[in-house]
C-alpha cells in the first residue's frame, strides 16, 4: 500500500468523506494491505454502532415479470426463456407467517416492474402483514413507480424501499440500461421515496461491463451525498440470456473492498452481505460481514419458485442462502465472531467520530 492510499483511508475513517478523486485513487490502487486496513476501520465503526449483531431479512420474491430490458438482468422483458411467476396475496402472507415463526422481523417483498402488481393488491398485502405482525418492518423492492404509488404504499404501512441507483454516472447508467429508462427518473424516485419518509436503500453493481474506477468513484460520492439508510452492493454476475452473457463476473475482493469503503462513508448504513457474494464464493457472505456488512437476506420465497427468480446465472437459494438454513448460517457467523438476532434491525443514527 502506498502512502497516498494510506492517508486517504485514514482521512476517510476520520471524516467519512473524500473528494471524488480520492475515491477514484482508492479504487485504482486496491491492494491486500489497503483492503485489510479498510476492513479493520470498517469493522470498528460497525461494531461501535451495531455491535456484533447481524440482522436478517426474509426475502420474498413476489414476481419474475418485468417490463424493463436492463442489459444485465435475467428477468429482462426480452428474455423469452425466463420462467415467469407471480405470487398472490395469500401466498405472500403464508411465507411471511412462516418467516415470523422462524424469527424474521423484516420482510422484503421484491419483484420485477410487473404492471400487474398494482397499488390495490400491494397496499392490501402490506396492510395485512402489518396487522398480523405489528412488530415487523416491511421493505419493498419493486423498482420505479409513480409518486402516488409510493405514497399509497407508505400509507399502507411500508417502512423501507430498496431501489438501487445502479450507476451514479449518467453516461454509464445509459450504457447499461435501455433508452426508455432515463437516469433522471431513477434519481427522482430516490428523492421521492425520501420525501415520503421511507428508509431508503440505494446501491450498485461491482465489476459490471465497461465500469471504470471513475464510475465507481461517482457511486461512492453519491453514497456520501445521499446517505441512504441501506446500501446494497454486490458483484456483477452474468446471465446467459442477456447482452452481457459472456462478460466476466465481478470479484469477491473488489466487492468487499468497496463494502468497507461504504461503511466508512456512512457508518450507520444497513449494509447487506448479498446473495450474489454467496453465489460467487462459498465464504462470500462471511467475507462480506468481515468487510463491514451487518445484514443478510435469506430466501423466504416458496421453494418451487426460487430458481425462477434468475436475475443472474447460478443464483444461490439453498443452504445458508435460504430461510430454512438459519441455524447453519448462525453457526457460520458465530465462527467469525458475529451472531444473528431476532430484530427489525432499524437504521441507527449514531455517528462515529
């Protein structure tokens, strides 16, 4: 690790901010030594706020239909080989009830931008979850919707909304999305969600095709500026039925490196060790936690549809990546000094000095 990288890491740990050139330098000069130092600072700041607790989210993937054609996603509308499904209200509630018995206190309803997931159905479902399980939080991850839709879902009881910004550089955003998905709309949605009082999640892919250190620096600068309550970052993993089928996947090392940087930028952030990490490496989830993450999202979807929600190839959905594998997951986390807890895992406001 060169002296400039060392100084930038210490500056980031102390002030939680860098100029965009500083972020770019750290991305360009990734090394094992820099990664170790970042992770040490990230773990210290994470433990100061959240201790050694790891929060679990029950992920219910409610629809594999999507109207969009994002270049990187296996659920893209142009993928004629995708097996489509859609859960109804009773199926969603059944999974949530089961998850509550297992100890989940946050439920993430995720799906493609499915036009048939209308406000009436979603609001009724959210309200029913909150009525049956008032001690639990509901997170939605259903893409871009209208302000009126976001407002109705919030009024129905939704607590949080995950909407990855995907790319903070407008030109790169346009490179990986179709022309009918403008960058400006994605950014407007994030602002609308915040105005409505949601806990907001943003995030981006690591190692995506054509991505440069400058693009990643722009993402880090956006996290510094927007300060999302949640930030989901994971490695790009190709899908065989997309334009990026033959591109290389992102790496565990770079993803963990950036997880540590995100933790130092915004110490109270709820930061998942994503399924994608566990999909590309058998110890991916644990490595993400050691890099500063404090959330895991086991799959609570009906077992017969889990393989159909194929946003990338070889997506893990069994073992520790499943709701049924909580005991094994807890054991693996305890082996590295952390533990799963029965808790909503709400964002905390304490900042590290």
